[in-house]
C-alpha cells in the first residue's frame, strides 16, 4: 500500500466512526464500498499523506457535518439554519470531480492570505495558481485535521458561495469549530483563505 492509500483509508475509517454512513442513509459496509475503488487506485500513486478524502454532497449532505467535528471533546456548531448551509454551492471551475468520493491534494488553511477580503484573496489565489476550497472540503479539514484550527488559523472557503454572495467560513469559537459565513468585501484577522493544489477523482487514476 502507498502512503496515500494508507492515509485515505485512515480518513475513511474516521468518517465512518463519526457516523457519515448514517447521514448517507446506508450501512457502513456500503459506504466503505463506494470509497474502495479510489483508495485502491491510490496504491499506485505517489501523492504522499497531505491529501483529503472528500465525500460529495450527493452522498453526504453538508448541513449536519460541522456537528460531527470536535476539538478537545468540544463539538463543532453553527448558528445557520440547514437551508442556509445547503445554499453554499461550488462556484464555476471548482465543482468536485465525478464520483461519490474524490481527493484534495495539498490542502492548506491559507495562512498566507490571512486578513484578506475574500474577493481580494480569490485573485491572489488565482495568480498563485492555487484552487480555493469549497464548503465540503473545508468541512473535511475540520473533520480530519481539527487541530489546524488551533495551530494555524480559521479560514474562508472561496470555492463556494451563496446566492446573496456570502462565503462559508470555519473558525474557532467558544473553544469549538464553528461554521459561519462572511461577506466578500469583509476581512478578519483570524481568517485565512483556504486552498489546495488540485482535485482528483477516480477517473484520473484509471
């Protein structure tokens, strides 16, 4: 097994333990079987461990996922209603690859873009040839690496946006991960703008 396949399997085990199959309304075995082709394809890939295994919203809707994150036994939370969360959709060019699961390569909380307005940060990320993360990808960071919120920074997720222009964000509040939103012309000293280097679905490994 490669480093990447071991890491992806570990991340799959974590979200199964957190009840993602229940959110998807299927058994744990059926849920695991959907990820198996991608994980097996990684056995021949040299991607390292800095990856995220991300379930698409068609498999797992994002509305309840922040509550399944935690730091020091403090569960994540949001004050936004489920309809609000569901309204944050991937922007053109940042749609997930086909398949129930895909990979994010080299995710980062965007420390170098901290305290930048989302619209400004988006231009900087584009010029640096990086890709802004979506809501689902940010939730994957908070799930797999909640310590990043303490060790690095909270972050905006510029790859998703609601119809009214807001951008989803995840940061520490009341000692727990919090999902909220910011306006595209606002800046916050505690928020970076998260990015990755690539997204890969199963088709790119076949």
